[in-house]
C-alpha cells in the first residue's frame, strides 16, 4: 500500500519498548506428578495462582506464561523457598508443589515479553487505565455505561507488541434483588443478561435454582476464588441462586455476584431510548479510537509501548488485498468484479448455472411465505413476480402463506414448523422494521435464521423498509434464486494453488457418559462453484478418536481424494483436530492446507481520511508475519469501527494465498445487501451447529444448495 493513498490505515496494536522492560528470568515448577499429563494439569491449576501470590509478597512483577513463572525481579533463592513453604502450609492447593527452580540460560522470546507486559506490567496499572476510561462521557438514566479495556499480546514482524481495545456495556443501576421485587414472579428474571461482578464472564439467566440458604455449602465447595467465596459467605440466606448460560457452559451464581447487563434487545424492557443505547454501544471509529488513545496514553506514560502501527511508520505491514478478479456469468460472459455493478452484470448476463440443470426455462421457484409486516407485501410480491419473469425468465409460485397478526417468537416458530411441511425451494419472511411485541418476544434476524437455517431450510428475510427500495429488487431476486440452487456467477480463473476450498465448523459437547461432536462442511471448486454441503454428528468415548465415518461424511473421498484442499476452519485449530485431520488427509491421499479464520477478539483497523478517522477500505490488511494477518473482508457500513478477521496459516500455503482464498469466497454471498465478514465457506456455521446440538437440524445429511446464505 502506497503512502500517497488517500486512506492512511492504522491498527490498535503497539510495539513494546523492550528497553524499558527489565531483563526477565524464568522458573519452572517442581511438582509431585505421576506422569506428564498430570504434571501439565497441575501446572495449569497452580501456576497462575502461585504468581498472583508471589506478586503480592515479593518485589517486582510476577506472571505465569507458557508453563513458566516469569519475573523481572528474581528473588533470593532462600527467600523464595521460604515463601513456597508458607504457601504450602497455608493452602492445600500447593501441596503437590515441591518448589520452583530457576531456568538458567533461559532468554525471553518476543511472545514471552509481550505476554509479560500484558499480564504483569499493564495489570499493575489497570486501575489507572480504568480511571482514564471513566472520564469518557455517557449519560443514560438509570444506566451506567461501563467501559473496559482489553490488552492482548502479539508478535509483529518478529518483535513484541500488544493490542489495546475497549469495550462498552450497559449496566442497570438497580441490583437483581431490587429488580426482582418489581416483577410479578421470580421466574421473570429468566432471559436477563448478566455479568459476573468479580470477572468478565457474561451470560443469560436460564433458571432460578433456589435460595442461597439451601445452596451455600454446595457453591462454596465449587468456587476457587476468594472474592467469590466472600460474597457467598456474607450474602443473606434469602438471596436467589441463578443458573447462567455463558456460551455452551452453565454456572450457578448467587444474585449478589451478578449485575444486570442491558443488551440492545432489552432496551424497551428497561425503558431506555434505543438510539441512546445504540450510540453508547456501537461507537463510531473516531469515538472508539479516542477511547483506545485514552488507554494507550496511560501505558505510554509508563514507557511500556510506542505509537500504534500506521501506514506511515510501518508501510511494509499494510496492504490492500481486495480481489481483482473476473467473474463468469451465463453464456460464458465474463465481467470484472466491481461491487457496485455486480447485480446489473447478473441482470444483463444471466446465471452461470440454472436450477435443475442448464435448460431454459427453469422450473417455477416455489416459495413459502411468512408475512409479519404489512399489506404492502402483496404489492411487493407482484412487482417481484413481474421482474422475475421479465428479466430472469423465472416464474414464481407461492405454495403457502402464513400471516402473523402479532410478530412474536412463538408465532414465528409455529409458522416455520407449519410451512416446512409444505415442499418449497425457499421460505420468504417479511418482518417489520421494529417488532410490535416488546421485551424478550422481539423477533430478530438471528432468531428467524435459527428457526430456518438451523433446521436446514433456506430463508430470505425482508424488512419493511426494503420493500420501498426498488433498486434492491435485483439483489432480492438474486438471493432467492441462489438459495434455491441457481449459481449466478463463478470465478473466470480458478485459484491456481488449490483444487477445492472447504469450510469446516466443528463443536464438541461433553456429556455425562461421552462426547458429542457435530460438524458442518461446505465444499467448493476452486472457481467458487458449490459441490456439496454436509452435516455429521457422532458420540465417542472420552479421549477416543473421531471415527472415519464422521470425516467421510464431512470431507468425502470422492470429492477431495487426491486434491489440494484449502480448509477454512472456524476459529483456532486445536491440536487434536489437526492430528485427526492429518490422518484423514493421508487416508484419502489429499493435501490439506488449513487456514484458521478467527472472528473474535481481533484488534480493529482504522483509517485517516481527509482529516477524520473512518473505517478502513475493504481489503485493508495488516500483516503480523509470514503466517498471520488481519484483513477487512467486507466494506464497513454505517460508519462503525468493524472488527477484521484474523487469518492464520502455515507453509507451504503462503499468507497471501490464505488471505486471497478468504477474500474471494466473500464474493459468493449472492444477493447480500451488506456483504458479511465471513467467507461463504464459514458463514452461519454457528447457526447450523446450534441446530445440530438442539436436534432440529438433519444430521448426517448432504445438501446441494447454499441453504445457509
């Protein structure tokens, strides 16, 4: 990327000033353990707590990093032995700890230095940083806008670096007990968002377990944190114990340990102006960058970091990876990919591949319809019918319509269950711009997709305002046709470095007797043509390997055998998954190129443009090293500061190839009015996996249409 570019990108990542970080020393734990597995488990259990204790007793900074105790102020050996003995005598936790031993000749690498700054140096000034953040303005009645910062360690171009990010949340001023007093029944607490007052854990109340008097001893036996133990010991017997779901895990909490967190879907429930909540939570780039600056100014004042990486001070690390490709439409017509011309090109050139084969005219497009919007739906459908026949030679057939007088979750779920009994190509859902129902009954797009895509049913959601935008009609028609099996376009030139591109999403649930694994794969040719999608579910004993039948269903030999396969994986690849993937790769004589696509906790990118801070351009890339990069895969909208994707790969696949594979696969969100961040290989994988876990999504099934769009 040239420095003369009108957009000057920068990232919320900062180089560590190593000259201000003293020489580091490392210690290893001497533990009573029968084997390496037991030793590793003990290290994880003891290491962090030990360094916390030592940091409160001994001078300097002490952290646990990479299986070692790290400090910038080594203690006298005798004093260290005495402190370990005192801890062993005072806490049963340290009984297996026989001592600590300095690792002589050890030298800190860049990753360890970064980790030390994050876990040690910055942690010591956390209160000072929070005070700086507390000065940022916010004014919502009965609500505290809680700003928090998050630091994370990185290695950039071989050097230690850290990222600094901020997060905002709305905390209700009244506590849970006060809120419960004003409800009709205690079970009205179910569905509330909450946050652990003693940590950063967030979740949702799913059950009222009982009162603390009946649960105190059980909860005290479970907690390992002193602060939580104090809350449990001092809270009255009449306090409620609530079950919280956080991700896939469930925890029981006493109400005094929780605060009510207000999500955007909760604002009407608490009488909060939605516009005020939106502004407080979804910050514009300039506002978010200013908050990051408030944090970084404190850290800089202590001499730990330098200025953030920018195009000016690190031009070699920034580039633009927006794909420059040509697309193939119907009749072998090709066009340069231009986002703003894409729908017009499709309209003029026709589809690369029609539903049901290549003959014209295609069979009627059968649509089931849920109308939760207004009477204008009929006029919109008539206009869509005419344009389909005129411009795409495609007839529409409404199989069945279900009108919803009250737009509620229960009514939508009931309508979906009814209509899925009627064979159709697509379910079309019309929703009001703001749901008529209040509180937890609001219908969101995510809920609608969970009921449809999460059952393997293709759907297209249209909000009321879209019916008054004639320019969007071609995109709507494109989206409907694609979900039904039409392929609007592919790449003119397939990727040269792969034969197949696969998206893989996996989940593991630990049950009482075994583990349940669920998987969802999407297999494309190197030119973007969908070949197949598949789901699989299996149960295995703890520690057992996933069976070949599971992988044959997801990564079939007949499509991938003897092929070069890029595997887009949703999240970080655990060692156990890499191992079994390698085994299946050998079994089918394929070559797998794993690419981790990480979408959470990624430092944000920004851009200076015409004297203002704006979102970066689509394709903006910040390269950490030869195997990692942050990339803006879609064009940011609504002047928000979006989170890029974190792409990771390993040789022989280059980071350029990995990024390009992700970028080009975002082009196939056919008919999307706003292009999603994730490539089509991974889009909505979480919804499909959730459907498999709930038992409503067909398992061990194969699909030949992109129903998950």
